[in-house]
């Protein structure tokens, strides 16, 4: 049915109801039940679709109290007291005639496909206690008339497309317990009038566009246990009145523009279990005794702010802690070994700080983490950790799936028993000063998906056992001191998306097995080594590869014509080798190609005119070869995309 037909039908029904009933607001006589029935039929008439046919029986052949989703009262048996239509898969608009269901106390329309505005007429429902319209596509503003629903206890309208400001009238709802408007597009300030919600227990305004400072009235809400204001544009300081919320269990102020200090009184709320202030501009230190009075604290997100100073040893008192995120701050000093007393800890996130380790004793916290048998995630990246990584790393929880130590100054060998961490999926040790060869136990990590050790000083050959890591998606060994040949067993890594072996001392030929890894689609980089021989014909198997580097080696022979089968290739670098023969014509079939560098080889013959078909090309370098002819005309391309570097050596 077209929207025009739907609207026409709805208007006809609206006129009919007005004629029959005399007014859109109906005074009920208990001997008549036509008001509720007509209101329900009006609701059905404004639905464009009912794919589940749950409203098929909504007709006058049966009593409306027996219709699916309709609940009638016990005392007033012919009056609708609840509409429970959650997940009915309804499409269409909400009829304003629902406002005539004067005995309605519960209206559940969540998890449907409803569109349009929330009717103003719902403000006529003076007995309404629960209004749930979550998970729809409703738009427009929240009706100010809802302030007349004085008995309303739950106003749930999250995950819609509501706009405008939160009405001041919501503050008149003294019985409101639950206000959930998260995941909408609400803007403006949080109204001061919300101070009137004296019974409120849960407020969630998460993920809107609210701005301005936090109002000071929060201390009035002695029953408030959950406050979620994250992902807005709120600014200014956190009011000291937050410390008066004696029942508070969860507070989320993350991803705003808040500044200043966390009120010291907040650390005295013994009921706190969940605190999130991440991604703000907050500063100051964590008080020495901050964790003395929060024994139930489970999640603490303070990352991405401007906090400084040490982590107090009182953190051991938060014995229920599971998530501790302090990264991306200016916290300094040594991580206290007391973190090892957090036996339920699963997630420890401390990257991009000034935490340091210079001597072996500074790593005592890592050994203490052996007590955290549930630990799954550990990040100490981009900080000031140095010295030798203790072998105790290998004795951490077997539940560990992620270790991130990148961009520090850690030296020495990788712990020899790291293979004990059998559930490891992500191991990032890059940009440190690790030395020695890769430990043999590493190849026990059959669950490993990401392994990056680039820019270290790892020596020796790439072991054959690398082929045991069959779950790898990413393997980064570049910028080390690896020597010897590339093992054929790398071909066993059939889930690789990206392989980087550049800037080492690898020799021998390129194994054809690499080109049988059909999942290679991001980058294959073997540049800046001492590889010899020709490029294998199997390169054409990599039909989804985007970027290929083999420059600065000792490769010889012809460029295989099969490279034209790499139909998604955008970047091709083969310069600084001893490749010979002509430029293969199939290169002209690589329509997405943006960069082509074949310079400093022994290529000969005429430059193929068909290269002019590469309309996406904006860098071409054929210099220092034995080519002749003109660089093809690449058409009427903007000068910023004209091929450059096309110097021809006669």
C-alpha cells in the first residue's frame, strides 16, 4: 500500500471516529467498550504492514480483549489496560487515537519498525505507568504532553531517531523511576527541571548530542543507581554533588568534553561498581586512599584523559575489579605489584602512559599478575617500559588472548616458554629491542591470529615451524635481522591477509607456496632483502591482492605475465632488481593500479601503449631500464593524477 493510500485511509477512519464519538478525547461510560475497540482499529489502520500477521484477528468478529497483544483489566474487564506488542514486526505510524485508551497503564511497542512522530495525544493517558517505544525509527521531538502522564514510572524510547531538546515537562514526573533516551539525536542542555524526578533510579541519555555543563541537581537523586551520560558533548566540571549519590552503582560520563578533577567524594560511594570517565579532558591524580571505600568496584575506565601521578597501592582493596583501563594518560612511576591482588582481573589496559620499568624489580607487577587467573587482555604499549622482559610472562593466565607491548624499550630475548599461553590470539611485540632468535615454544600458539615483531633485532632464520601457526591473519617480521631462506612452510598459513618480511637479510628464491595463500589480500612485502631468482608464475593466484612489494632485491628473469590476473592490485613495486625482458602486456589489465614502479632493472623493448588503459594510475616510474618509446597518453586526467617519474633511458 502506498503512503498516500495509507494516509487517505487513516484520515477517513479519523473522520468516522470523530463523527461517532464526538471528540478525540472520550469520556468513558463503563457500559460501553466501543472507545477502546475503535482506538485499537485506528492503530491497526495506520500500520502499513504486519508481516507476522499477529494483528490478523484484530477485527469485530472477536472481542478486542482476546486480540494478540491486548490485555484488559480485571476490575474493568472491558477496558484495555496494557498493549504488549514488543517484537511484533509492525511497520507504519502510531495512531493518535491510542490516546483514547484512558485505562491504559502499559504501552509496549518496542522492537518494531514504527516510523513518524510520537503522538501528542499520548499525554492524555493519565493512568500510564510504562511507555516503551525502543528500537524503532521514530523521529521528531519528545512530546511535551508526556508531562501530563503523572503516574509514569518508565519512559523508554532508546534507539530511535528522536531530535530536539529534552522537554522541561519531563521533570514534573515525580514517579518516574527509569528514563532511557539513549541512542537518539537529542540536543541542547540537560534541563534543570529534571531535578523534579525525585523517584528516579536509572537515567540513560547515552549517545546523543547533548551539550552544556552538567547541572548540579544530581545530589537530589538519593535512589539513583545508574547514570549514563556518555558519548555526548557535555563540558565543564563534574559537579561535587555526584558524591551525594549514595546508591550509585554505575556512572558513565565517557566520551564528552569534561574537564577538571573527579570529585574526591565520588571515591566514597561504597556501592560503586562501574565508573567510566574515559575520553574526556579530566586531570588530577588518583587520591592515595581512593580504593579504600569502593570494595565492589568492578570496572574502572579512566583512559584517554590527562590524569597524572602514580597508581596508589590502595588499588588492592578493589578486589572485585575485572576491567582496569588507565591508558592514554600521564600516569607515571612503576605499576604497583598490588594489581596482582585483583584476582578477578580480566582486562588491564595501560598503553600510552609514562609508566616505566628500568630494572628487574620494576617488573614485579608482571610476576604478581600470575595470581590473576582470569586475565585475558594485557596492554603496556607505547610507554617507557625497558630492561629485560621477565620469564614470568610465560606463567601468566592461560586465558590470555592478547598481549600488546609495542613501542617500548624492552630488550633481551622473548621469554622461552611463551608457548605456555596456549590461547594467545594477538601478540604484538614490535618496535622494541628484542634480540636472539624466536623461541621454539612460540609455534605452540595454534590460536595466534596476529603476530607482529617488526623493528626489533631478532636474528637467525625464519623457522620451518612457522607453518604451525595456521590461524594467522597477520604476520609482521620486517625490519629485523632474519637471515637464510624463506621457508616453504609459510604456505601452510592459509588464512593470512597480510605478510611482511621486508628489511631483513633473507636469501634464496621466493617460495611459490606463498602465492598459494589465496587469502593474501592486503599487503605482501618481501622488499629490501637479498632474494634471488625469478618471480614465480603462481603470483597470478593472488587475485585479491592490493599491494605487492619485491623491490630492492636481486630478482632476475622476466616479470611473469600471470601478474595480470591480480585484478585488485593497486600498488606494484619491483624497482631495484635485475629483472629483464619486456613489460608484459597483461599489466595493462590491472584497472585499479595506482602506482607502478619498475625502475632500475634491465627491462627492454618498447613501452606498451596499452599502459594508457590504466586510468587510475598516478605514479609511473620506468626509469633506468633499456626501454624505448613514449610514455603512453593517459587521457584527460587532472594534473594531480598525471603519472610522474616516467623517465626513459634510451
